[in-house]
């Protein structure tokens, strides 16, 4: 029997899951006895009507509601600063991140700086908070990042566009409200991009050098749920059962990230996002099959374990390639690109991508070392 990796986990988040649980927001928020609630949600969430409904639930519970909407996908340090100024003006006692990963990450970033001072750059890394943070409720409207289950905020530097992972146990959400009905309003492109992101989390967390009994459990179940739901939500977006599988799968994968971290697919995807503004789900989806093939040379047994969630008869020998092809098939179903050429990214930039990928924190957790040679081969294999 293999030696089991030790772990130390405190689950600080209460998870409330089910169709219609969004209507419990006022009651759940009232448990913190807040004078003022600040909702952080992007303009797309406002347009979809989710912000209005959230405000109505909170106001019906007698709570004062304020809002911050001035941020975008891949929230930057400047956007966090603007949110902190809004918080300083209204002095909230409770924060709510409503939307996709960007809303939840921006909300966490605001929480770091408003509660502890300084700038978001001061919290780049792990355990940098200097005081307790405000309680936060996360309400994901996509099935992607799993941010609701993590104590990390991913914020881009406004000038360099380098992504900063800011993590602290005190940044974990107090409550996550998982209502699959909220995800039905996603445009197909958002469903596709966030779904691929969630799938990448399930796959990457399963094979990192920090994998442990808890992360393995969450990763494997996440993969099973996501694999069962992804094609269905693309074909039948109103299928709430499939939406439920995607939302729980994304959440479980987020829980796995907390202890297992990510790998080379994220490390090599981030430079594409920073330099060419490629959406994160597209970038990580592009790199993932190549990373599976790289890691599969050494850890085919791990991929076989994961694949048995969907194919109990698979062998170790065939697992990595079958998984890589499965991911490619999902990308094609979603209408996403599978090469740098399709994305109009010239191969002349590969050297600079390699340099930046080697600086990414996530690369250090890849089970096959992400050295210069391997990074270059990954990029060239998707050219």
C-alpha cells in the first residue's frame, strides 16, 4: 500500500446547496447581524438580474445594501483599490461576492485591503493578512473557478498584468450559497469557458506533488460530476440537474485546490492571458492535453484512477492519451481553439512565454518538473 501524504485542513466555509437556496440569502446574511452589506458583482450580473434579486432578499430582511460593480474579468489591483474606496465610504460589516470567479476574487481582494490596510500587493503569497477579515458570503453564478471554496484571491497587477495569488485562511468565505438555478442564465461561451476551467482544476489537482487523501477524494468526485454534466449543459442549457453536477463539481475541485494546488497547465496558460488577453478557460484548456501527456509519461496510474470515474475498464497504458483526447473533444464541442495558430499567437513568442511560465507559482506543484525544456516542449506541441 502506498504511503499517504499528510495534510492539515480546516474547512472554514459553510456550504448551502440546492435549487432555490438563493432565496435564503437574507436569512443567512442576518446571522452576522450586519449594519451594512456590500455586494460585489460585475455589470453582467446586474444585467442578468441577479444583483437586483440579491438586494431584494437582503432588504426584505431589513438590511442596508450597497454595491460595487466597477471591475471586469481578471480583476486588477486598480479595480481592488476602487472597491476599497467604496468600502471605506459605506463601511460594510458583511461582504457578498456575487457572480463568477472575478466577482468573488475581487471581493476577497477588497476584503484584504479594507480589513488590513496597504495595497493588494502586500498580500501576494500566503498568510499575509495582519487582522481578521470581514465575513464574506460567496454566491457563484458560474461553474468554474471554485473560488467560493478557496482562501485565495487571484488579482492581476494593473500595470504588468502578472497574476498575484493572495491567500490566507482568514480570507475563506464564511458561507457559500450554491444554487444551480443561478447558472442557467450564463451565455453559452461563459458556460464553456468556466466549465473547461473547472475540469482543468479537477484534473490538475489530482496529479500534483501535493496530492493527499482529501484532495484526491474531492478531485476524483469533481471530475466525475463535471464529466457527466459538461456536454449536457452545452446542448441543453436549461437542464438544472446537469447544472447542479457542474456547480458541485466546480466547488469540489476548488476544495481540492486548497490542499493540492494546481500544475503546469495553469503555469503555461497564465502568460497567454497576460500577453495576448486570451481568456483563462481558453488558455488553460489549450495547454491541458499537452500537460496530461507530459505527466502521463510518469504517472499514468494516477490518470487511470481518475478516468475510472467515467470508464471503470480503462488501463494505465491508455489512460493519459484517452484523457487528453477527451479534453480536446470537450474543447471542440465548446467551440474553443486547440492551437496557438488558431488563436493567432505567433510561435516567435514562445521563448518569452517560457520565461514567464517558469515564474508561475503553480508550476512548482507539477509532478513532472516544469523546467525550461519541458515548458518549451509544451508550447511547441500546441503551436
